[in-house]
């Protein structure tokens, strides 16, 4: 059980568990004669405003997105295993892996953008990815306490919009580890973003994503994992 890596309301669990056909569940990698999927329970957290918009203004500017630059917090006590803080920001709407020129510049080290890997004990590691360059507040070897701010949410690496990719895994390497399931200690469930609205959206996620699946009164949940496209509030 861990605490949420973010704070505030209207956080959407993109690419969350557990429907087939979404990016994380299908991210199986053959490495050293084994099939690993360290992302099986990963979530790409994106933030909406109170009107259900992911951005306002110029859709090609990171600063237009509600998520961009918000603090990221440690989910548990632990020790920083590794960091990267040298990757420049992407232009929203363009996924580097789908652009031949940008894909050619990516490496195994930079695919997660600026990131932090933290040893949280018992052979489990937490990955916080796609952070803003220069925002990391920790370095390898640092002792970190649960709830401590460690960085700011960004749009670096293989990312087409500001979001936090978060996961737990069985080792410090994204490629060689397997996924570790987890639950959050507490959050409020606000409802769902519809799958249809996401599939029909453009690359910038234009428009309002609040619909009839939104609850009038959020429900407190404990010891649960927000699933695919759940909307959550973190205290």
C-alpha cells in the first residue's frame, strides 16, 4: 500500500489497469530470454480543470495544460536509486515514438524522459517518469520520506502531453523488471471518463471530458487502485 504521488481533484487514470488493448497492459518486452512487463499496473495521470478540460489556450504549449508543473510526491519512504534530469520538453500532440526523426533520438535511457527510480523496500521500486527538466529535488542515494515533494510533472521522453507515468516494479530497470501490483491508502472516486470520448479525441485531448459518468458526490475509497479512466481526488 502506498500514498498517491499527486494532490488535488480531477486526476484521470489514463492507460490504467486492466483492459486489454491499452498501452501499459500490452507493454511486454523480451529481455534476456524472458518476457517482462513492468508497466502492467502503471498509470499515466493527467489533470483536468473543473470544466473537464485538459488544457486552455494554445494546445501546443506545455504551460497550457492543467497538469504541467504540478508537484510530484514520494509515495513511500525510500532511497533514490537513480535519476535522469537532462531531457528537454516535447511539443504536445506529438508522440516521439511515432515520429521517425524524434524516435531516432530516443534511447533506452531517455524513453521515460526525466525520471526518478526509488527503492521503497522489499525488492520493490517506484518509477516517476516524464518530469520537467531541472525540477528534480533528489539525487541517487538520498533518503526520501512519504509525502515529500521530489519533482514536477512534465512532458519529456516518449510522451505527447504533460502527465505523470507512475508504476511499481520488481527491480530498478524498466526493461528487466516485472510489474508489482499495489493499492492506494486513500482517494476519492469522482467517476469515469468515457472510453468512447478518449478514442474519438484528437492528439491534444480537446474538449470537455466530464460526462454522465461523473458522480455528484465523490466516494471515499481506501486500499484500492483506481482503474482505467477513473477520475480521482487525492488529499
